[in-house]
C-alpha cells in the first residue's frame, strides 16, 4: 500500500520530486535552525509565514480577480478581535478555536460582502477607495469602542488572549517530544505552515477551475465575460469575500499567537505591505506571491540589523530610522515594480505576456 | 438650534476646504479616469511648505501679512511642481497600462510622499503660526471668526476663477473636450499631454490653497494629515458626481455640513453610545451610501457604471 | 427543419436614443426558429445598437423582446446568455491571454455549476464536469475548424481564426439564437466562403442565427429573411429577393459611399 503523498511524489518528474523533498525538509528544519539564533528568530519566522498566508489570501482578490483591495488588514483586524473577544479574560469567554476561527472568518466575510456588494458593480477604482476608507473606519471603532460600553478596550488593546489549544495541547507552551523541547513559537510555525500549505492548495485549485477561469476572463474583458453569461458582479464579490475570510482566519491566529491585540497593529501600512507582497512577487502567480511575502516580511529585520549599524558607521548617528525606511521601500517597491516590471519579480509565464501586451495594446 | 447654526457654519468652512481638494481629484479623474491617491499628500506638503516659509520669513522680520501671501505662493508653486512631476514621472509612463497599474502606483506615491514629508518635517505635530489677529463674531448664539470668513471667501473666489478658466479659455475648452473623449480630442489636435499636465498643476494649486487654509484654520499640521483629508475630498467628489467641477464644489460643501451636523448630533442620535470622535465615519457612510444608491453622484451624469 | 414557423424572437417597437440621437426608433421584427436572419443597413443605421439591446448591453428606452415564448429581461448580458442568446463582437473580444481552448471553456461557464467548494475539494462531480467542459470545448474547436490551435493564446491566432474562436465560444453557451456581428469583416473571399459553410452548418445543427453584415453578397446568399435598417428605423423586412428590389433599400445604400468589406 502506498501513501498518497508518496504516490504523488513518485509521479512527479525526478527533479521536481527532488525539489519538493528538499524544500519540504528545509521548511521542516527551519524553526530548529532559527532556534539556534534564539526564540526571537523563530517568532520572525512565524510572522513571515503568517504574511505568506495573508498575501495568498489577498492574491485571490488582487491577483485572480484583479480587484484592488486597500483595506485588507481590516478583515485581519476583524478576525483578530473576534478571537480576542471570544477567548480572553476581557469578557471572560474562552471558546475553543474551532468555534472562534469560523466565526472570525464568517464575520470578515460578512463585512467583505457588505462593502463589496454596493461597490463591485462599479468601476474597480471605487473598490480601492472604499476599502481604504473601511480600513480606517475599523481602526476608529477599535480605538473608541471602549466607552460608554467597553467592547474593544480602546487603544490599550486586549491582553491575555488564549493561545490555540487542542484539548490539553496548547500551542503556546513548551512540549517535550522525543526528548526534544518544542517551544511555543516553533509549534505555531508548524501550525502556520500547515495552514499555508492548505491555502496554497486552495489558491492553486481555484485558479485552475471554472471559477478561476471566470475570474481571468473578467480581468481580461469584462464585457465579453458578461456576454458569455458570467455574472461578473457575483464572481468579483466571491473573490472579495473569500479574500476577506482568509484575512479573518489569519487575524485569529495572529491574536492567539501574540496573546495581545491593539488597534495599532492594523494600520493602513499593514494593508499596503500585504499588497506590496502580492505586487512585488507577481500578481496571480502563487510562487511569486510567496517570494514577495517572504522578502518583505524579513525586510524590517534586515533593515534593523543592516541599515542601523551601517548608518552609525557612515554618519555616526541614525539619520533614517528603519521603520520609516521600511515604509519608503514599500512605496518605492510599488511604484518601481509597476513602472519597470509590472509582472512582478517572479511572474507566471502567462501573466507576464498579459502585462506586456497590455502595455502595447490598450488605449 | 444654536448647535445647528454653529455646526452649519463650521460645516461650510470645512466644506469649502474639502471642495478645493475635491477639485483636484475630480479634474484628474474626469480627464484620465485615475484616482490620484497622492493628491491628499500634495495638500499636506502645501501646508508643510507654508509653515517652513512662514517660519523663515518671520525670522527675517518680514511683516506677517506679506509673509502669509509669500508663503501661500510658495506652497502653491511647490505643489504645482510636485503635481506636475507626479504626472510626468509616475503616471505618464503608465498611460496605456492595465487599470490596476496606475492605481497601485498612486498608492505607492502617496506612501513615498508621506514618508519623505516625515523625514523632512519630523513625525511631530507642527504648529501653524497665526496669520491674522483672530476676531470672533456672534450671530444668533453661533460664533464665527474672521479666519472662517476669509476661508470661505477665498475658496469661493478661487473656485470662480477656476470656472472662468475652464469655461472661458482655450485651455479650459481643451480640458473639457479631453474629459468628454480623450482619443477624439487628440484627433482634433488637442495636446492631450498638456491638458493632463494642466489638470494636475491646477488641481495641485487648489490643493495647496486648501492646505494653507487647513493649516491656518486648525493651526496645526502633521505628515499624515493628507490621508483623511484626501479620502474625504474624494468622497466629496464622488458625492457631487466625479468628473464634474460644480459637483465637486457642492459635494465638498455638503460633505462638510453633513459631517459637522453629524458630529454635533451623533451623541443624541445614538443615545450617547457614539461620541464626536466618530466624526470621520460620516464621510465613509456618505461614500458607501452614494455608491449604493446613486453612483453617478448628486449632480453627475449617469456614467459611473461603465465597465 | 420541422419547427420552421415557430417564433423564436419577437422584437416589439424597440427604441434607443443616446442624448438627442435616435439610434433606434420602434424597430419591430420577428425571427423564426431555425432560420438565418440578416440585419443589414448602412453604417450607423443602428444594427449594433439593436444587437446590444437584444443581448442586454444596453437597456432599450422603449419596447421589448419576447424570446422563446417568454419576455426577455434585457438588462444584463449574463441573463441574456443564460436564456440562450450568444453573440460575437464586431471588433472581436476574446480573452487574449487565455488559450483558444480556455476561451471556449469559459463559454461553458453558464451551463456548468461547479462552485468554490467543488473547485477546492475537487470532488468527483467537479472532476467529471471539468472533463466534460474540456471535451465539449475540444469538440467545438474542431467544429469551427481550429482544433490544431487549441493550445495557442487567443491573441496569437490569425484574424480569421479569432473570428472562428469567438463563434466557438458563443456556441459553448448552448445558444438558441447565435448573433454574429459582422463576422466576415476583414475576411478575404475564400475565408468568407468558409464562414458561409460554417454558418449554414450551425443552422443545420439546430441553432437559429441572427447576422449583421456589411457584405451584401454574403447576406443575400445566406439569409432566409432580412431586415434593413436605415437611420435607426426598419425600412424593409422580407426574403432577399424582395429586399434586393426594394426602392427604399436601394436609396439607402446608394445614398452613401459604396463599401466593400
């Protein structure tokens, strides 16, 4: 009897199978290697992989359906606060994750539909501005809904949030497995990795389905897509709502992993960062998006460890703090990629042709 | 009733500033179908330049009145240059690209400008020096100041000037033609590049004026102030019917009034549940409402649903 | 053709104006099942406007359509397609970055059902449906004669092949009425002849065809009946032999510069 994974591997061309096995091994070994540098590195790894998840969620909206969502992080916030409120001492609720996560996803999805339904029948740019506004509104509410009834605890945020727990198995504490101590962040790494694999599969399968074809058709010629009977508004709404749900799930995991949420974590710049990941990597191309997410997620660390000492060496003081440099780099990345490499760093072969063609073709 | 009148006055003042900024969005959108997300940042930079110039001139002992005029001119020149460069460097190379491309670029430019401004003018709140001696008047229990009157009058004058430019000059005619139909305008010999550049430059000049007013009115400035201001001004443009100059002006006024009245009464309306710090959500509610029920705006033609 | 005299489409006093321009004024016509019906007229006569009203791209300002026994809610193209009206475009609108096969597969969208869950789970029903979509798309490419180009991007096909591909995509929606907007535009004599054979075949296989065409020779040889539009009004509707002799038609055509497509 062959295991299905083994069966799948054996059917692949030899070098692909080799890549899959080594890639898998590296991914599995990564948190242990990072641990050598300290717990902080494992946390950075966790965040990076969470961003991969987020970026792949946004990829459905931006990459597949071609809709510009500038408030993606608002859905992430909805998911995070759902978790925070339903599993923390704040309300004294401690619901299990398999209850909260779907609620968070559904709530995010609901917000997505409420925003998308009026906007998606219009030209695409309206969606951009509406989502942009929504991102700010959510933050205003999170900041202010602490009085007269304290719902969100305002700018202080919510603390002591429950971790992901499976019965007695908590993802936040240390566990002894085979004589090796697995730390909390390491366990979250594997949880997030599993989720990422899942979202990669979902992305891939959607892209190569009736739904994915309809999205591509809409992206290329909306009028022709309507003429062959595609309900373009519903299909766009579907993509938008799906993206929102993934944002909601990611937010829930984020809240559980950090144990703390506050409105500050959900600012516009986070939305821009996830968008930059999708754009930089290559809209619609799954490996490209993953690359973009990893690159931009580790960028702040690279800046902190690279640019600060460099500035000190060169000018004797820190002229530009790494935080603003990071934002500047996001902005520049968006502008430069759109100008010189609209297909992204690692585009899909078709998308590359499309964007290059768009340059010559359209008036 | 006092609240009503007071908030109405505040709304009109705020609304005239929205209207000035909204003009920049609506002109660019009308001509090339682009939401110039960076416009709010252009306005912010106008405020910042004005603050810097005012500070310099004050240090040189230039009298305040002259300094204010020079600072306004400097802010306008700086913004016109910025608007022109934005178009030239960032948007023009993308003119034939797929729709998403210039939008993403605009977002990128907005982020870049914000952070450059932060590096230049710091991440702190800056105070805008008082330009004229503030005098308050009272009518029927509502207060208003000479600064407010000046803002409304100046805004009205400059908008009248803009309308004259658009409806009485050759450039204005070319702009209107281009916004009707760009390819045809080009065929008829309109220099489309020049028209688009003009839209950016004029819009930025209006934006600089608005930025100056916002600074003078609130006496404070911050590198992130352009974001919300831009979002609201865009809402005003959509409310009035995007692409429609008169619509942007009325939309701005209306939005200012809605917001002021909303902030004045939100506590009563929600039984004290929501307070005036929710003021910012009104613009958003208006935006969603307009898009849902009348996407072409209050004064626009029915063109919003082009695929 | 057994159902020859059964009505498929009835247009009643359809009007459409753009600002002050009357593009269509109370145009009424009927198309019978199984016929090839031609819609001709000089440039700007309102042919494409009529098409756009019929296929839901425009909402008519007056009048309406009855299609297949029921009124047509002509307010959304996707609904028209679902009812069984498929169209091609005068200035070919393909999904340029998708392969020819994928273009036709998109055409199956309206007749298939796999949703998000099916796509993600790839359950048996979805896999079977997907295989059926692919099979049907391949058949249709074969039917219009471009099976060998299945894997090519639509934008890389020759002009004639793009026209064929657009027809295949329209046929994939299983239309009762296939509306072709100047399918022979830009084709040479041999290509036009092939197109004629294709359209006749489509009719023979049971699909009614509505044809807008400039090429009068093609229309006269192909259509069972014709309507002639001029300045947005129907000036004549009859069999080709009669239309050809109609005084007003001759005037309408001679009034403008002769055109050879």
